[in-house]
C-alpha cells in the first residue's frame, strides 16, 4: 500500500502540429520528453528532442521514425495490434504506413516507507492508495529527484548561518557599521566573524589596521567567500596567539609585516585555525583544517553543540530541496556525530563524509580511511573516499598554475603534494574513491597524472575519481578526464559574474589570454567527462535553484565559447549526476521504483519560466526517505 501519491494536472491546451508527420507538441506542462529521428520524404534525417503533455491522438506515417523515451510514459497502439507501453530508456521504431494511436498518461509517483513504490500513470498509481494515503496534487509544479549536493561543508555552513554576512557591502565605512551593529547584538561572542568578504571589499588589500579602525577592543575577523583567507584585527590575532607569527605547514601562511608583526592576513585553513578554535568552532573545522580527530575527546555538551551546527546546516539545505550531500571535509568524529543524530531521530539528510588526507600525513594514515569506509556504509551515512587539496585559490594566488600569474611574474603557486602519484596509487589500491580540490591548471594536471598513474599500477575499475572545481585547465588536459573516467565536480555559482562572485580580481589573476580555458563546463562534457554540480556552500549560496539559474544564464568571457548546458543536462548534474559521482546511484538520484523516496517539488513549472527567474520558484516540498523534511504552503 502506498503512503504518498503525487497526482499531476489535466492535459493542457490543444496540440500544435510540428513539422514531424504524425507528431504533436503541446504548450503547457510537458509530461513526456522523447528523442526522435525522422526520415523525411527527400531521404534526409531530422532528429531532436521533443515534448508533449497528456492526451491521445491518431497518427499515421509514410516514413519511419526512431523514438527514444527520455521521461514520461506513452502507450503506442497500432490499428488491430497490441498496445506497447514505453517507459524512460525504452526505444520504439515506427515503421512506414503505421496507423494507430499515441496515448501519453498523466504521470504519478507512489511512495511507501522509505522507497519509491511505483512510477506510472495516474490511474495505475491511484489504485495503490489506501485509506491513510496522503495524496498530493502537484498542481503544475515540477517534481524532481531530491537534489544531490555533491560538494558542501554542512557543519561550516551551520556555523556560517550564525555569522555576519557582508558580501553585499563595499568600503570600510559600510563594513565597519555592519560590524558595530553585529557587535551590539552579540555582546558575549568571543569572536565577531564576518563572511563573504570579497578580496576587494575595502578597495585595497585589507590589514589588521583597517579592522582596528572599525572595532579595536573586541576580536573581529572577516572570511573571504572562498573560505581560504581570513583578515583579523589586532585583538583577534593576539587572542589566537598569531600576532607574532607562527610556524605553518607548507601552503599555509600567517602573513608578516615589516614591523615583525602579523599583517592580519591569514592564508589557508591551518593559518586561521587557531582563530576559529578561539571562537569555539575548532572541532567542527578539524575535518577541513587538519583532518585529525578532536583531542581531548569532546564532552557531551561539546558534542551537542557540534551536532546543533550540523542540524542547522542540514535543515538549511533541506529548505532548498537537497536530500543528499557530500560533506567535503571530515573525519571519524563527523561520522560519529551523524550516527548519534540518526539514533536520536534527527538526521535529516543522507551524508557522505571523506577522510581528509593532509600533506603532513604518512601513507599509513590511510588505514583510518579504510576503517571509516568499512564502519560507515549504508544508505544514510557513508564514507569510502579520501579528500585532498592540491592547491589553494586564484584570488590569493595560492592556486598552482602552469604559467606565471600575469600580475606577479615569477610566481605560479605550488602544489601541496609533490608525490601525488604515489598517494593516489595507494588510495586506489585500497578500493577507495579520491576527490581532489584542484583550481589552477597546474594542480588539475597533477591530479590527472596521479589518477593515470593509479590506473596504470592497479588496473582500471569503477573508481569514479573526481576533481573538484577545475577553474582553469590546459586544453591538452580536457579530453583526459573522459578518457580516464574522471568526474568533473563543478560549481556553477563559482564562475565570476555568474552569480555572486565579482569578475575581479579573479579574471585579472587568470589573464585574458586564458579566459577560454577558465570555468569550462560544456567543453568538458562534450569531451566525455561526467559532470556533477554543487555549490560548495558556504563558499556560495546553497540554493540549487539559484545555481541552476547561474548555469543557464552565465555569459561567455571575451574570446571564450558559451559553456552553458541545457536545462535537462543541468538538472541531471544536480540529481542523477551527483548521485553517480558519489557512488550513490544505487540509492538515490532518479525516480525509479525501489530507489529511495527522495524528491523535491518546486514551487512552479521550471520549464515555463525564464532561466533568470528560476530561483523565484522556490521549493514547496522536500522529501527524504519518504519523510517530509521541508514544506512550504502545500495542501493535500
């Protein structure tokens, strides 16, 4: 018996005849999408993707057509013959002289327990409903598989929601006023942290003196949007023990001034880790800062505080239609907290957590990754992969490039791992997946080389190794991703100008001659790379609808090609593509019987609005494992 049934609307307006004999296309809410190849009278071939809504009509043919159903359900009934029902993935050849009817059924989905029970026509699905079944009328809204957030930092995001946000501000006066108002509202906060401070927010390189002029008697700091740089005032540096500098591992830096004191700029996670710890958020940051476990062991109160941040982050994601996420920072402690939340009935989403391998670690540390993979591997909480950083970010010039930075001759950045081939080979030998942050083209090439070395040493397998971000790539490396089975894990909101990130200073750091190689998407997909989309929240807004709009509306940079994908391709990258990239496609990502009942119902028809207005639709309903975890204005 079904617990939940989605019923879709009545057929739309009368059909509009297309140039394909016997076929129609209707305006309104499409319920069927199909690819067709049609033989024309002159012997030429016409092919393309078409869509239609519910209805039945007669058709006759003089030439053949090949029909491949992408989504929906259609019954083809030849005159005097038996009906044939096509479901997504099925194909049908229409022979010349065919006469008969085509019937497109209203689609519906039935859920039972944590699983999808059935997908089919409304009449068929309605028969599964019992007295206690909740029937939800979708009312013309778009129903999709729950969004799969393939790269997010949910604990950091939960903390981020409690901080000051200044991404919309410019200039010291506006930032200072925001800090002072935030300070008045938070008199007991150990550290006043502001988020989304873009690199040019003050109009010049920020220093502790700039922040001292805003507030001098309390520790304050501001974090860059990419989460790779923090600027702190003197009080904050002193409280964190950083004012006189500190020894840092390779790639992390407390920037020092000519006066022998820290300037206030802290580059990369371990440089500003002591500041985060002073603020009381050190444990939830360990997964990205050091990859180590909390020491001493957290008290019950501290565990409760960290679980509260995870829950806050997950609830925020659920409100945006997310049902599964890959938490791209982690350690065993994170997995233990999630397991406790599940036991307490408070685990809202499916979460995958990596072991974070850092440059200071020996290969023996990977045994911890193998144990995490073995101990956490079910439909809700899983591990099974290793995360690494190969470089930093372009704006702070810590990304590793193949050529010098245009505005700093002689400087290319450095890879964080000089022996990645050896590391990748060992991780792959253990049967674990690898995900590497690589932004500069030098870092991207180093990662591809490492994956190729692992494949040569261990043999090919269904590894689905990933590269996160790929903001700059050499043209020679573009086809290597598809050839080696590497997933391009991309973030549509990150492209400068596409959503919230300004064009500068990023494009100047890259240089105009390299813009054709920056923030590729379609080029990678056409070269055979699997594509998965995400936000990297809290680096960018977690709103998937805003991300979809960014992917569909971004403008090409001067001299570069249009890198946009189609709406169908973008939706795939945010659902099935993300699930496949995380080895979770056997659990979720598509609406198929037997898979998890993870769905998102949008606030309207995504195909009926202009791409720039997609974010206005909102999310009406989010269901994870058959349980409603977000609801906004639904009835039924």
